[in-house]
C-alpha cells in the first residue's frame, strides 16, 4: 500500500483538524512551507490542467511536496468528475509527492471508495471515547471529561439524523477548552459543566433562542439577520429546530407539571427555558410554524428561491410572536 496518498475521515472533525496540522507542521519543518499547497476540489472544474500539472511536476527547492485537498463541488454543480481526475493522477503520482485528503463535502464522497481500495485511510470515529479526550485535555479531571461526553452523547441520541451536528467533535473540544481554562482558577462543579454545555452547544443559535424565549422581537430579528447573512438555511434550520424543541419540551413539562423528563435535556437549558417569559401556547405555535417551513422546503413548495423564502417565513414567524 502506498503511503503518500492519505484520507482522513470520520466524525471526529477535531481529531482530523489536529492530524492535518501535524502533517503540515512536520512538512514545513522538513521541506519548507513553499512545498505545501492547499487545493480546493471546487477549483478543479476550471483549473484542472494546472492542478494536475502541479501535482505531477517536481518542486523547485525540495524533492517532496504536500498537497492538502478538501471541499467538493458547489451545492448546485455536479459536473466535475473527481474520480476520473484522480484516477489519472494516482496512476502517475511521483512517490515523493503526498496527497492528504480531508474535509471532503458530500459532493466529493465518490472519492472515498477510490482512495480506500488502494491507499491509506485514517479513521477518526472515536467521538465519544473518554480516553481520546483525556489525552487531548490532560489537565482536566477524567470525571469532568466523562460527564461532558456522556451528556452530549445522550443529547445526540434523541435527534433525527438530519439534526445531528457534523461539527460535534469541535463542540466537545470547545466545551472542554472552556472548562480547562476555568479549572486553572476554580474547581469544576456539575453546575459549571451544565453551564458550559448550555452556552456553547448552540452558539449563535442559542442566543437567538434566548431572545425568542424572552419575547424580545427586535433582538430576535437582529440576531436572525446576522445568522442568515453568514449561514445557509440548510445548515441553520435543523439546529434551530432542535434547540427550539428542547425549549418547547421544557415549557411543556412546566405547563403539565411534569417533574421527571422523558427526554434527555440539559439542566441549564431546562431551568433557563422554564423561567423564560414566553407562554407555552405561543412557543408551541412558533415551533409548529418552523416544522411547516421545513416540510414545505423538503417538498419543494412555494417560492422558487427556497433560501430567501425560508428567511422571510422565519422572520414572519418571529414577528407573529408579538401578537
């Protein structure tokens, strides 16, 4: 098996990012940074001749070269055949040229079987392995790491496949990093773990949920405008629905005097949601509206510009909360 073509794959995106850094750093120290090139697969369509020539020609100041390859076709563009392109490249690739594949998008996954058949694949799938995270955050107590891992695993276990966060590994790392810094000055308690998970697991989405739960229409619209200007609704809506569903369930428990939740919900989120100003009926109607928007999107109904339509519908749903 050739060792100069490597695919980094798996759900542990943090582990993949760290491994990629190690490759780049080691190559830089041994062969100079000018012999490292980052290649986006989306560029192959228009520049395939130059990219192919680059990969197959010798470097100027060193024998060895590293190409870090990521990405895929654009969302609406399926025209570039990456398998055909790399089949040619793999056959004549010099032994001292290294191709490192990582962060392939869904529209580049046809490459995976091609690479797997002959070349090296490094799997990063130990997403909820406590030992893996103990090695990465050695200064944190194993009890703290274990509780964070267990909490996020339980939260994810109740999600639909389309709601699962593809960057869950980076989320775990962010939470552990916050707790690691906090542990330098104060002991880590269960409350501080819950707070870190609650604050970070939603990011900007959580801030928007907080504004909606506070019935602050102006702030909600402002936050949503910022999110929609930098994030596609395809990425945003599933996580937003998931966060709103947790808050709705917390309110449902409160409305129906349920003390023991049947669905795993973060204690910090539970307490914050139940103390929010918004009423259960209003929150229920808002959540149902989000589900209708998502179903209409999947069925291809209404406006042709689906992205613009969903933004408009969510804005209207937020405005209607004021009634």
